[in-house]
C-alpha cells in the first residue's frame, strides 16, 4: 500500500522524535576541483579526496541523483546514509580531477551544464566530446540553462510576460543542446534542473515545475518527503566549507520536518530584514537559527509547532539565508535553510 508510506513516516517521526532510516538523502554540490585560484567555487583536491574517503569508510551509499528523486517522488524507501554528488557548470576540472576519482570508486554523479560556454568552446569548460565519453561511463548531464543568467532578476523595463518568454527559451535551448549532443538519455525522467547561482523566486520555481523539471537550489539541508520539489536543497562545497568535520555533520543530517515556510518567496523587496514563519510537522526541541555568517538569530515560538525567526539588522545586498538546525540524537542534526535575495 504505497499511499500509506508518507503517513507512516509522519507517524513514526512524531512518536519517536527521530527520522525513519529510509526517508531522506543528502545532496552535495561542487563547481571546480583543484582550481585554487577560485577558492569561492573550487575545492582543493586533498579536501575532495578526504571527503570521498570519509564516505567510503563510513558506510555511505552514493546513488545517482535521479534515482534518489524517483524514490522520493514515489514514496519508496531509501537506504540509510544515501547521498548524491552533483556538479554545476561543467568546468574542465570536472573531467580532469573529479571524474577519475569518482570513476575509480564506481560512484555516479550528475553535472548540471550551462550549454552556451560549451558551444563556444570557452577555455576552462569541458567539451561535448568529453561529456559523451563520461556519459558512456554512467555520468548524468542535466539542465542548468544555456546562458547561466539569474532567473530571479528582471532586465530593465522587462515585463513579466517578456521575462517568462526569455527564461523559458533559455531552459529549452539548453535542453535541446543536451539532447542534440548527448542523445535521448538527457530526456530521461525525472528531468532535473539546477538554478544558476542557486537563485530563484516563486515565478521561476513555478515555471520550472510547469516545464516538468525537479529543481535544485544551493541552500543547505537534506531532502525528504516534505521537501519542496521546485527547489530541493544541496550542500555547497568549496574550499572554505570543505573541512572534514562539518562535511561529516552535513552528510549525516536529516531534513527538518517543515510543513510550510512563509513567506516562501526568497526575493526581498521592502520587508528587510524578513520575518520567516516555519510550521513544523511535530514539536522539536533545541531548534536554533543562524544567518549566513553563522550568527544566532532571535527565535519566537507561536505555539508548539510554529516558530518565527527574524534578523535584527537588514540583510546585505545579494544572496542570504536563514539556517535552522535541531539535534536529532546520535550526534545528528535536523537541517533547514531558507534562501533570501536582496536587490538593494
């Protein structure tokens, strides 16, 4: 009786205070490997090797991302300690450094490709020939738009209708190029999509869903039955965040059981700092929330399952987030991250 699985998950979660073993997974997101002149987006090779060794030595199963998504969509059980590895932008160092390491272990991964730089044969990006060779060995390639323009930003004097035509065409162009160069495998279900820069707003997320994609952002957290399929979380990995202790903590994390986040809209206009209300599936003790710099944020409980969190100062221009965690026992943590975008 598959339809009872979500209810069973919620019942057990409510009564035990910890997640069911087969209900969640963690997705990691990388960009560059061993390109030390780009520390904000590159991971050092010794850091990457240490992470892979840790996963292998601690019983983690590395699954294809689409397999994890399929299990969640169909409420099918996931093995405990299941993770996926994803890479954005198709830089050449993926082919030179990440692929040999992952291939040697027999581990799958997904590359989200912004296709215009590849078509232009820009230096520092993989070629279609290299991607075809990787695809034959089981690497999955998915849509990251053609242009890599932010989907949350409007051009000067651009109407909503004009924005939608432009963004839709951008996604469709990328999908067409993936199909032309990599064949029908790029059309396999579920269709996966990653937002450029991890930036989206409600209109962008709704468009991605309407076009038949499962969306991925760059906000932190594990994914589970309650996660919003328009913008599933991934833990970004780069030199600054790649130390083994926090990596291990993230690999073992569980999704904070958030039924509703209000406002869900990441884009901040006049309400800065934003006030976020989270409705939980169950009461949880020990929740704490932090800003992007790791500083604690004031938290107010409205009742047993609803809390509000709001920064005391205006969020700076650009990408921001509120991160909320709670102890889950056995040294593990529930984790939820809400992204914010500030124009000025």
